C-alpha cells in the first residue's frame, strides 16, 4: 500500500504545472471530510433514525441544525483557500546540511480575514500557520533540508485549512518552478591556506608563509580598508598594522583542487568541502584569491560577488 500511495503521489505531482505564482480556484482546491467530520456524519445519521423511530420533534430540530451547521462550515472552509494568490520568493543559496528557507507571500482580495491557513513542504508534516488579513498580504516561511550540493528544485508545497469547525480538510498542492543552489558544506577545521604563487613576471623572491598569511605588513594608515588590517597581529600588539598592498600584489593565492588533499584518502566531496572552507577563510581575511577545479578556473579577485562565483563553481563541480 505505501508503494502504491507513493506512485500515485508522484503521478499526481507530475501532472501539476511548474509555476512560482498560483491562484487557488475550484480547479486546484480539494476538500474531504476529516475523522471528526465522519464521526459527525455518523452521529447525524443515528440522530435522524432515532428521531424517525421515536417521532422526536426536538430530535429533528437538533439533527437539521447540526446538518445545516456542517454544510455552512463546509462552504466556509472551502472558501478560506479559494481565491488566494501565492507567490514564491526565490530562495537564497545555502550550504549542504543546512535548512533552505522558502518565503511565500499569500495575498487575499476578500474583505474579510482568512483564518487558520497552514503551509508545509508536501509530506514533511512541519506546518507554518498564519491568518491572511482582509485585502492584504502575509508572508509564510517554511524550510527543507537538501543533503547534497548542486542545484535542487524547490519541493512541492501544500496549503490547507480546517477552519471553522474542523470537520472538513481543504488543501491544495503547488509545484514551484524555482530552484536553489546548494554549496558544499565547509570543512569544520580546515588546514591553513596554501602558500601564494609568484605572479608571472613578478619578483619570484617574495617570501611566503606556510600558514597562508602573506608577508608584507606596515603600520596602519588612516583610511585603510578594515579588510587589510591584520587583526591577529593587532591582538598581540598595541598598534594596528595593515597588509602592504604593493607587497601582496607580487604573488597570487590559488585554491587548487589538486592541492586540497590526497586522492587516496580524500574523496572529491572532501576536497570540495576543504576548498569551500578555504574560500570563506580567504574572503574573511580580505585576500585576493583564485580557484582551480581541474579544467575550470575562476580568476583571482575578492569581494562578495567573487566569493559567490567561487562557491557556485564548487557547487556545480
């Protein structure tokens, strides 16, 4: 039975269109009674048969009153979702093993508040509940956890409500078209950065340290960027020192896949994880660095855009 159910879900999801914005109508909103709703229906049948058998006028009144309440609740429940517009905001890239946050804007054009609307990743069971204001918009955040690096499609989402009586469940299934980029998980305790390589045509006699910190520091000058300040040296001394930009530019820091570990003891994922940690460390220290992944190469640079380019190359390697 579970395999048959999973096959049906996959077949059903494959027929849904991929879109980052959807409006809920009678075509894509579904309704079924809940267990309390089924119990209520059974109770109404028993009350009706008892009233008929014993000719209880008050029994008829109670039966029809409860039946009318259930019917009205069914229409209110279905109308709570019907007419809503849901828009997916493109998710930010994330590291493997972390939660990717999905932001969804839910908009209502109705002049009344819609209560008790929940959203979740289909099959996850972790719900985020909200109310949508009259002729307003609210944001719902849900998350999923990709285990591997690469490009992952946003999983199918579901929204449901059981307002007002809980006797009916109204839901919809939505397949967003957006995808999320997942970077390799950075190594928790990476080794020091590799030494820099002399620039072509530059002074080859520039000394390099095995710790990954380049020689060439000078006293701090007013106006120096904070990323050039050597904070480790500043913590040991009473004065600030900055990296000498002219000295630094004589060599280049290359983060090479071939130097990220032994091919015998380290798999490709381990090497990419180490390179990811090195990229974050080099960017944190304000260094100019490049990335080599076999035949692929990211030229040396620095800054947030350069860091994202390197991380993207690692994710797609």
